[in-house]
C-alpha cells in the first residue's frame, strides 16, 4: 500500500496498492490525477509513503485481502483523490 500526501500538511491525497507493479509505475500512470491535483487544489508537489502489511505466520496475503485493506482505508480516511471507492 502507498499514499500520496501534501508536502507540508498531514493530508492524505490518495491511497493505492501496487499489486503486480511498482509504486513508481503506479505514479507514472496517474496523469489525470496529477493534472486535477494541480488545477483543482493548486498542489504541485507531494510526498509518498509506503506501507508493508505484516501478517501472522498462519495467514497469507492475497490480492483480495490487499484490495479489501485498501478499500477500508479509503472508506475510513476519504482521501481527495480516491473517487472510485
């Protein structure tokens, strides 16, 4: 999981997952998001944070579980850039 944050404030702008690709590849495929962020919010810089989910040994991470965790975080935090959830 990763998130884009405002450069100087604690606002989370977007939460995503990089399942099958890198965070950098996901960053490159968000041209519409970056354009909207600049036009609608006047934000031209950002910070990136990346999280790794630790699981007990008896559980395993699945794509569905990762998607569920991402969706729950988006639902709870309601980042500006997450419009599909």
